C-alpha cells in the first residue's frame, strides 16, 4: 500500500469516527498555509491602523496572518478555530487584492459568497516596448480622471484596480469575465466607443441571466 492510499484510509476512518462520512475533517486535513508577497508600499495598508485591517482578516476567516514588513512576505495559516475549508484561500485573495491596490473595504468584497479575484498581468498582453507601452495602456484603462475605469465598473458590476503592471478585478465570475474582456480590448487598441458598446451589450446579458448582483446605474 503506497503512502497516498494509507493516508486516504486514515482520512476515511477519521470521517467515520467523527460522524461526517464523505467530508474531510480538519483533524485529518491538518494545518493549511498560503504564502503571498505584496509590494512593500502596500504593507502598511494591509496591516491597517493599529493592526486593524490584518485583525479583521484574521477574525473573519479565523486564520493567522503574519506579515514581514521588510520584505512584504505574508504567511496565512489555519488555526484550531478555522471552520471553513476555503478560509485560508479567502484570506490569501483578500491580501493579494490589497497588495494589488484595492482599499481594504473593496478587497473585503471577496468575503462574500461567489466573489472571485483575477489579476491580469499587462506585460503578458501589451504589444510594444515596455518602457512606453505600459504607461500608455494604463492611461487607456484608467481614462481621463479615472472615467474609463469607472464606466467599466458601472457596466460590469466588477471592481477594478490598476496598479503597476497589473489590473486586478473583483466580482462574480461573469462580472470578472466581462470586465477582463473590456480591459483586454483596450489593451489591444480597440476604440473606447467600441468597448463601451460591448459593455452595454453585456450589461443586458447580466440582467437577463440574473447574475444576482445589483449593478450601479
């Protein structure tokens, strides 16, 4: 019997003894851990005033969040109180969102059921020399006084943060897919008017498909 089969039988035995057959118990799962590195200039935002933001993440996920202020390294681990098998991942995504420029309040949207985070690396899709292309592309996504980003948010229902070489998106999967497509169109040179028409069509789709989210009008 190999190691995998031995552990599987152990988990099955623990499940039966605990009365939760078919569900993996936390005793069997053991400690879960995730590692994230965020920009050092976002560390203070993650920690928050008197450690308030970090504590709220810990309280809402029942995990332990350890932050190295010098390196930006963040370790998230489960605790004896952790009762959600996705808690460590949720905390990781919230930490990542704050690291990618979201305010804690907007990043906390990820605590809601069905909300996801996607980070788009502009370097992977920008055409042209990085030195002059990235600032131009960021400007197209943000728009004058931030108006283009606001329109994408309003029409898709997603939240967007443009930070460094990345664009981070928070929303339900459909909202994220719509916002990401709009951003990719802008990056590849589509006129803003064409992108807005695309968003208008997809906003109607959101209503028809009943995405379950109230979009800002």
